[in-house]
C-alpha cells in the first residue's frame, strides 16, 4: 500500500487523477494485530488526507462466500452430500477480534467497512457497530454487500442508521442460478426468502444505502452505474439471456432511489457530504451529464440508453463526448 499510495500521490500532484480515491488498509488475517492495523491506517491518513486521495477507514474481510458454504449463517447450510454433518460457515476473523478492531479504529477517529456476506456475521457486526456508537457517536461504520440478513437485523440497521452498501449482481440469477436453483441447493429456502437480497428492502426503509460494483471480483463493465441501475430497478442480470427477476419476492428500486444511492448516501458514508453528493452552491461540481433524462428511460433499457456524454471533477471536464 505504501508503494501504491506514493504513485497515486504523484498523480494527484501532477493533476492526473480523474476521480476521488479513498483507499483502505485491509484486515483479513485472523492473527493480525488490531492496533498495528490502526496505527498503519493513521500513518497513511497523516500522509494522504485530501479530498482527492485519502485514507480514513479500515476494510475488514472476515469470512468467505455463501456459494462455498463459507459465510457464517444463522441457520445451517444444506449439506453438499447426503450424510454430511451440518455446517454454519466459519469466521475468518472471530467476533472478539472484530469488536476490538472496530472499537480501536473508532477510538482513533477511523471508520470501518466490513465485507459482510453471512447472516450470522452481519448480525454480530450490527451489534458491534451499535455498541460502538454509544461511545463513538460520530463513527460511520459501514457494511458492504449484505448478502444474507434476517429481518430483525435489517430493522436494527435502520433504527440505528447503520450505513450499508450493496452490489446488485450478488443477488440475482448470476450467483443464485435460474429461479434461485443454486441458492436453494445451499441455503434453506424459507430462510433464503427472508435473508437473501435485503438491499432493496433497505432502500424502502431508510436513506443510508449506497450501490457499487465489486471489481475485480466481477468484470469492470458490471460496475458501471447504468449497469447497476438496471440491475437494481429490474432485479434481472443483463448478461444472462432470458433472465428473470430474482429475488422475485423483493421490491424493485426506483430511479430516484438508485440515484440517491449513488450520490447523497455515499457522500455521507465517505464524510464528504459538505462538498459532494448534491448540486449546491459552494460544493465541488462533480457532475455526470447524461445524454437522456434518466427518468424517461425504461429500467430494462438503462444499459443501452443511459449514455454519459460528459463528466466533471471540480467543475473541470474529465470526459467529453458528443457535447
């Protein structure tokens, strides 16, 4: 990270950065020292703390994915083979260490972002984040992906305004299979229908959901805003011919909800709501200019018709085509 940040700093100084970067040290190894990671993040924050290039949070990656039966769940996975023992997944970083890291980071003025896949991990992390808020009320810890989450945990997230981020491609038929066939091979269907793909429910309940892709976990073209708009508004995976909406029991997001999840919500989550996220006098004029009015494009046509013809950073064009 030291090498990467030094290169990025030179690009910032030369005016070569085309977007704002918030780069996070990772915490993933179960025997890593929490204070060492916090100290390193603080060192990076001292060196890189501008609105173009900053480090002010730590990324926590404590588990594997539900597809491999690795994410920690509140109910057991369906055994892969008849006679196999029940499993609930496993923590790569245990809850005691997660508690320590979140609280050490918040005490030092740093936020945390947690890769959150399994319902058991997400339940524990919401508890940890809410407990930390009592002592560090200004913390803005966030949970990313939120693949499996029971209703009680979702309601607690909303009650305490715990920030969330979702990657729509993780919930549809790309991972889950046609009609959820792959999901229901791994996860009990009754629980999957409660827990899988809760992000669109969150969008109906509060304003602290942001959307993003997950490159390089998925191809970069699936991280484009229009691609994610279409996924969230249709629940359909565009790369699969004749795909159907999934999870078909979830509400679809509206254009206003996806725009909020790409502007206002992430600006707050990044602690930059005073300078980006909305078009107001005194803010930075970070603007995307679309060829058409997005509200006049059918959700299923976003990828094809939602073309960006200009982008501005600090009021200066970084891309201009057809204007």
